C-alpha cells in the first residue's frame, strides 16, 4: 500500500503476518500529520481504483480533480472594472493540523494554500504571482500564530486612498498624514476584506484586521520585531531555573547551536538579537507579560500542581529556523535539572562550542507567533467581525475545554486512588517492619504511634515528604528523545556538522556562492 | 464515500461544487480520534474496492476481511490447557471519536469492537459468543465513561478461586468469605488481565481494575446505581436555576418526555428513579460532589468568567435512552432563562403532558458514565499499571491543555481589544451627543464630567453595567437547534407521537406483543 512506505514505523510492522489485527495500534502511533497524509493517500488511491473500476465496467473517462483558481466562474469575472490596492492583512491561525504556513509542493494542507484559495475564490486577486505578496513570519508544520501579517495587492472599490495603485501618492506627505486624509472617505467605501475572507476561510484561520499600505511596504522586510509564545504545563519543572537560563539569550548572539541551520537556503549568518525572554506560570500576576526580565515572579518549583500552565515568551528582531523550539528543548532540560542554566551561555559561546550538540527539538504544538510589530501601521478592526470571531473561537475553546476538563477530572480521581494504594502498601509494610522489632508490640508504643499518625502536623509533613509519589509527567509529551535511562549532558554529546563544513558541502553542490566561506567568522 | 455519511459536517460540504479544494479543511477540522476513524474507514473502503476490482478482472475470490478471532495463530492456541474464570472488568474510555460502546454492523469503530479485538488477540477468550459477556452501561456515540463495567469469562492460570469454572463453589459461604480465602493464593498467580489488555488496546480505552466474580454475576443486571456527569462551560447560564430545575428530577418519575423513547426495542415503561442531581461550578468547594442536594453552593449567575467549567451530576438506578442529554437540553433552556425551573416538573407530569414537546438533545461530547455501583465487588487495582495509566492520561491531557490554553489566551487578548473598540465608539458617540446639547461645552461642565470619569467608583460601576458587551457564547456549541430568533416555549411546541401510538405502530408491524398496550398506564 502506498501509505506504508511513507511511515518508518510501518515498515517494521509490514514484516508482521498479514492477519495481525494491529491496525488500531499502528494508527495511535502515528502523529496527527502522518494520519492526515495517510487519509489523503488512501483516498487518492480509492479515486484511482474507482476510476479503474468504472473504466473496466463502462469504459468512461473519470473526472479529474480541479486545480485551484480555475473554476469556470473565475474566468468570467471582470477585474478591469476594479482598482487595486496594496494592503496589510493581520491574521491568526490554529496551526496544529497544518503542514506549516508556506505552500508545499506535495500538500495543499498549508495555511498559505487556504489563504490563496480564499483570495481567489473571493476574486480579491487574480493570481498569486501578480499579487505582490509578502509574508512576515514563516511558521512551520504544527505551529500556530496569533499575529501573522501578510502584505498583498487586492481588488479595491475605491479610486483613491493609501495603497491604491495607479494613483500618484503625494511623495512629500508622510504615511500618517495621508492616512488621516483618506480615512473618513475610505471607512465607508472599501470592500470589507476581513469579513469577505473569513466567510470562505476554514474556521481555524481568521483575518483579524487590515490596513492599506504604500506599495513599497513589505510584511517581510518592514517587520522590526517578532514575539513568540510557547505554552506548556509545569509538571515538576523548575521555572526559576528556566527563566534564569532564558536571560542568557538576551542580546545579540550567534545562535547556530540553538536552531536548525538552513545553510542550503543560504543562511550562513546566525547572529540574531533577542530583546527579552520570560518564563512564568500563567495563573500568576504578570504571568502573561510579553517582556520584562524580572526573575522574582516565579514561586517555588514544585508548585504542588503539575497541571499549572506556563508560558515562555521570547521577543526578538528576527528568528532562525526552529530557533524557539531548540531553545525550549534546552530550557526543558534546565527545568528538569538535567542541565544548569549556564549551559545556554555555553551554547552561545560558538568559539568554544563551534558545533551543535545533538538534541531533539521541543514539540511544535505549543508554539505560537504571538505578535509582530510594524511601524506606522494603524490596523483597522471591524467590531462586528470581531464579535463574530469571539463567538467562533469560543466554540472552538469549548470543544477543547470539555474534553480537557473531563480528562482532568478522571486524572484527579485516579491520582487520589493511586495515593491511597501507595499509603495502604506503605502502612502494611510499616506494620510488618514494626512487628519484627522487639518492643513495638507493647500497647503503649502502639498508642504513641497512633497518636503521632493522628497529629495533623505530622500528617502534613508526611504528605509533603510523600509528594514523591505524585505523577508529574505532564510536560513529557512536549519533549522528544528523553527515553534514555542515563542522561547525557549536552556538552558531552556527539555534535552535528560545523557551519564551515556545511557551507563547503553546498558550494561543492554548486548551490552556494564560494565567496560565502570567506564571510564566515 | 463511506466516510461522508458518517460525519454530519461532511454532508453539508458534499453540496459544494466538486472543484472546491476543501479536503484539507475537512481533515484539519477533525480531532485526532476522528482522523483515526477516518483512516480505518477509507482503508476498509479501499479493501472493498480492491476486492471488487480483482473480481471484475480475474474472477478470483478476493481475500475477505478476516473476521474477528479467526487469525491462523488463534487456531493454534491451545485453550484446553487453561481454566476459565468469570471476572468483572472496570474500564474507562474517552469516547468522543467512537460510534458508541456497542458493536455496530456497519462500523468497527466502537469501544466493544476494540475490546473484543484485544480480548481475542490476547487469547483471553475464544469468541464473544462463548464468553458469557455482559456490559453495565450502553453509552452512545460520542459518549465517554470513567466507570464502565463488563462481566466476562476469561482464560485463567489458576485452578481454584472465585469465578473459576469447573470448581465446585461452596454454596453456603458468602462471596466475601470465599474472596478472603482465595485472596493470597490468587494475588500472585492470576494472569495480569489489566496489564495484558492495556498493552493492546488503543490509548483512549483503558482497563482500570478487575475482580473475580461468581459465574452468575452479571454486569448488566447486578448494577444497582449509575452516575453520569456532564461537563460544560458556564457562559451566562444561571446555575442556581439549573440546579433548582434539576431537583424536580429526584424521585421516581415517568421520564417519557425527557428521553428518546425506544419503543421499537420493547421499552414501554419509562418510570425510573433518580437519587440525586447537582449542578455546580467545578472551581468551587464541593464542585465535584457526586451527590447532595444543597442549593446554596452556587454563586450569582454571571460569575464574571464565562469560561468557568461546571458539571452536572445525575445519580440514578437505571437510565433511559438519551435521558441525560434530554435532561441537559432542558436544563440549558432553564439556565438561559428561556424556561422556568418548573418546566421540568411539567414535563414529568405525563398526565397533563402525555406527548413530548419537540426539542433537540444536548451534545454528546460532555457526557460521561462516571460511576456504577455493584454490591460485594472488591476491585483489584495494580499499582504499577495505575502509575503507567496516569502518565498516559497526562500525555493526553497535555496535548488538549496546550491547545486549550493557546485558544484561551487568544480569546483574552481579542476580548480586551473588543472592549476597547466598543468604548472608543461609545465615547465618540457620547461626545457627539454632548456637543449637541446646550451648556455642555462650558469648561466647568466638561471638567465635572472628566472628574466623574476618573473617579474609580464610577469607573467600576460603568464597567459592571457595560458587561453586556462581553461575549459569553461558550456553552452554545453544546446546545443544538437554538438558532431561531424567536424562542418557542417548550410547552407550546408541537409534540412527538404519544407512547400509545408508538406501541400500536410496532404491534401492527408485529414487532411487539399486543398485550403491551394493556400494560400501559
């Protein structure tokens, strides 16, 4: 079957006798994205089979799948009646079930693909190629965004205004002046881009706001700051240590050891600037600040409740590929006490450590491009559309929350039971041990022990000491490769290839300019 | 396609023109478990198609899907070497992506199907038919359970003990006596059913505990009490009213207006006993009691935070089909102020209201068979297995919680923005109104107004009055059929067929005994 060659684990299982009913076990081992890929493959295969079947039966030619944007209606639309306008669109998306933001060759399951499908369907653009399209962030597979921005030229109802093409812009007036001048005029007249697009986009992708911009504006190059958030449960992580480790990241550093080097695409400079890092519980005051370096906001590491949600906030100018996930992987190691906070400083010392130790990235699920900043862009929000969005998002939230609350309730009950089982066992063991010792069977001794056990203070102390029984594996699923029994400190691990070697490799393959080698430090 | 008929949303999308490339949207809207179900469906369809194709091409007999329990290895296993033992198994499952507990003809995606697949694979039974199988509850599609119990005869390692077949049970000793007698002997020796099954079951179905029982024990008939929980977000629901309405349910009543009548299957008696009902916030003291009738535990209805999770707990002897979902539908109407709490008493008055008003059931997602009670069953929990289960369930919890926290954070930010938009609009409107009135432009008047606005007390009062802007649609997605602009009170709605008519109908169809008509009140 086509599907089996795609997934590594499948090849192992393919060796099992065909009668083995392991299908359900197989599926639960696959990731979300692998599952979706499998559905598509099998459906495609089914289409082929149906075609063959109908051929073999009637000899008729099967329907082919239509490609984006070539529906008959599209060809009839007269774009020449409209002007064009360069705008910035602010959007958010829950990306955990997508193959990333950018269009892929082998998958339509990307945010961009959905976006362009919507832009074409609503006839706001004629084609991607002619739309002067730029994107601010390039979020990967599974990653979400609360603030992604794109700049693009759209069909427009108005004849004059910021960004309207074919109109001579007053070169000596500032963007702000021009904005004010046209504001009243535009507010009533322009196409409601936000509403129009949201009607056809899938629920998990929403346009939040728009703003007309000069045609030279680029969402990619004009962005001066980006903030990421990473949401995770505390478990028994030491947030203070994580926060401390995070402070080493602030400033300008060479992050080659804290990212995935994208040399193939010409990235050879790994110096980036981080403005702020913060790790905190969300239920505490300031838990959701996007900045600040205060280290006293965290309480003691094992805050009792491993279920408490935390957020790591990282503000930077621009980010490298998988930089935040690599940082989180290391912060998690620090939080587990497997590494000291200083290890971050070590990893940033590329003279001492020119080659990256091997470690796995943290999960993509909790990562969110939370905020991006552009100077001079005054976003326009539509109150009605925002109201509608709140309702829709609450619906999504509820469906998640109901499941989550149910699971949590089950856990609470089971944890109570687990604790009781342990205590029963310990009590029984305690009694057995006691009975072996002379003198402990005396009535007075027994009475003293009972009194001790009944003493509230003693009880509480025993409970605290006993906390070791509590299962706090909540964050584990976000960290990969932690299955080894013996932990290997980062700086002692085998390393990846150096930057220089990679550059040489791609120069040989004639994909990079040989001059680049000289540019490296 | 098979898949399309299974998912409600699919039917809507099937109406879209075929050129629409929405497949990826479909998949990404599905939850993990729905995806797995889809994979199984398309693969099953795939097998069918291949069979048809090979039939049409070669005329050869295709491989048929092997039916449960007939794999070659199974035939080689020598069951005669083992004894049999009647046991009760306690299990839990997250059922939102299954087609219910009981086996369906047209779907393998049921809890029971998974259970039997596991029982056969581990060779704990030879076949369902010979396993003396009974189940306690019959949860429907989408419904979960924290405490489902089945009784079944399994392969056993021991030669004597409770429930071991072929051994003469001491007829005059009580179950408890016999249990004690065999306890030590059994604890070391018996097959670790819990562990063995959990290794092959899908993650969302877990065996929690087991207990050997006499062969006459039936999970279905020996259950004396069942408790359901229903988890939902508060929104702007009036919990006090809901709780009050719920109290009318306590006692023995005819629940024909608060269930889906299953006359076709011979259910003609709708009298059931409810022992307790309770609706409360979960974050409050006693929020998670399974009983009690105290009505003072709820705070004021609009507790500020529409996101607060609540739970309705209903304890009864036995339940009718969809009874809890029907009850929740009515409680939701009461909670929204669309009905008075008394409406429940009205619906229970079947003399005055012999025919059920038309209303939709509440969502299945939040429903959970939380606890079932059997006398004399001393469940055996395995500490290691429970530890393992906690870790697995925490993993599930985390993946839900990360998404939920992210969504909540987005909502928080957007709600703040929405509030600001409204205030800006209102302020602007306020100023415009003011400027129209004479005398308001005097500096003194203006100063007074500014002082007023700056006064903290005034600010707070304004904020409270303004709370109307807050979007509190969280519970909406759990209630169907609420889209009409004009609400129709339950007791004025068109009604469904009466019980008598339904019985007559099935008697005519010769599916029911004509004597039944006489038995009706």
